[in-house]
C-alpha cells in the first residue's frame, strides 16, 4: 500500500506504519507555512548567535540544502534562507500553495539582509526545480533593491561584481546574471560532493586537494536561466566572501557522525572557503528538532555534544556490540566521519581522538569483540587514528598510545592475511 513520506518526530503520525510505498509532498506547497515559521525562527536565532560571537551582523552565508530533509520538513532550510534575505513566501488561500513572495522592507525586518548561497544536493535539484526558480527569483528581487550596502550586501555585491565581470569581456546582461548566481550543485546527473573517495583512499595531501575536489563537484550554477552551467569562478567568488557555513538537522533520529554526507557538504564548503579566503569561516550547526525552539551551536560544540552523548557513551557501545559485524562497522564509520570532519572543518579536539582510541581500540573487551566480529574494522580504526596524528590533526597524542595503535594495526593486518591465505 502507499503512504505519505515524512518523519514521525515532526508531528507526522500519519507516516506510520513505515515500509509502505511512500509518495512525496506537493512541491507547489513548499515551503509550507509551518516550515516558514521554523525557518524564520531559525534565521533569527542564527543572526543573534553570530552577532553575539562576532559583534556584528552576518553579511554572507553558505547553506547546504538536501532533498530528503526538504521532504521531511516541508522546506525548513529554504524558508530559513529566504528569511535571512528578508523574503517571505505568499500562499494561495484555498490550496495553501506558494504562488509568490514578498520582499520585506528593512523597517519590518529590523536588521540587515544576509547574502545567502545555497549548495543543493543532486536529489534536491531533481525533485524541487520550482524551489530553485523561487529562490533565484527572490535573489533577483533583493538584488534590484536600492538600499544601503551595509543593509543589503547582496545588491551591493551584484552591482560591484557586474562591473568586474564586464571588465573581463562579458556583456552587461551576462555580467549581471553571473554576479547573481546563488544556487550551486553538482553537474546534472551527478550526486554527492566529491570528498568521500579522497578521504577513504587517503589520496590527499593538503587543504587545496580537498577544496579542489569540492569545487570540481559543486561549481555548477542553477536558476531560471542556468540548468547546471559550469561556473567555478562564480562559485569561488561566493566562497571568497563567505563568513558563515551553516548546516541544519531537522530531527534527533541520527547525528552528524552517522553519515559521510555531513562532512562532505558542510566540511567540503568549509575547507573550500578556507582555502580560497586564507582564513577559517565561522561554522554553525542548526538543530531544528524542536520546531517551536530552533537552536544553533558552533560546529565544534555540536561535535562535542555528539561525542559525549553517543560516540563514547558506554550504552551506545554496548548496543552496537550486540550487532556483530555491522556493529563493529558502525564504530569504524564513526571514527572515519570524525576524522573527515576534522580534516575539512577543523572542529575536533585532541581529547576526542584519545577518547575514541581508548573506547574503541584499546579497551580490552571492545577490542576482543571487534577482533572477532570484524577485524577489518579494528585495523581501519587504528590506522585512521594514526593518520590523524600523522596529518597533524591529533597534536597531543601520547606516544605509548600511538605505539599501541601501531601494534594493533599490525596484528589485525596479520590476522587478515592469515584468513586470506
């Protein structure tokens, strides 16, 4: 039987029972009015947090938007992006579908507008072409406003960059269009952000290698007049001016160390911005699980929360140990994602590496379990922790602990060779 898609934790009991052939949402009704309320609140919280941290309003921000979360929430992320720019959707009365948008005056907004760049996923690109058009139209409307540069950085940059592009030989129309690009993603038919292969194979040396991969995968512009046009220089320009890199999570059924997508998208944008700018942008993680009270934390604080609540939580470790091979695999994946987030976003403290090494590899009971259930995972965890030290991410690693990790990695490799012989 068929059934609606969504998350039970987002006031959607109608999605139960799961396992049915789910259908998506009415894309013409996104962002929904409830999603707008969440996005508006999240935007206010983010601006307040950044202002407290830096003593000034944010001017430029990069946000990754995924299709799966858009289906679950009805468009929280897009609503937040619109709210940051000072744009509000307009819904049709009977159908509650989005039929237009309204640009809020600065007097009603009560703060400067924020210049928002979206990095959309491949699924979002395929499933929500109308939202790409909506956001692109909103960008054009805000860019056309005659407002002070400090109140409307988007319009200021569009005018400024249009002149620069014309000096490079573009027509006035081409220059204005290129300066307005604010939606980027992978090329048509491609998915992901391009970092997973490099991280897994250890086939990178510097930040520039990771940034290059992210730029190669993400430098395709989308909008009403751009269906995946290769615009790497336009994307670099957005990264060069990016003050904030934001990623949101809409439920508590998983965390940012559960999947490689989080570090690929947020970490990838961060390392690319850091490489282009020469300095680290501010990184934040939005928690919209409680829709009435969205929260935002620094990425480092979110990593620390997940580390304490799950990664080294004895209850979680005991739980995955009941699942044999798969449980050991999940532990190794957690180590990989922690390392990858640090490699890209510089957000993991040294004590976390030491804690993971002690809990996953050096603890006698856990080590015996992983050695028996999945020796590949034991070898991979030991090698990944050693790699963190070798790459300068784990600065204060105790030498006895490093020696123990080397010994465990060598012993695990020997066991695997015996199995294969």
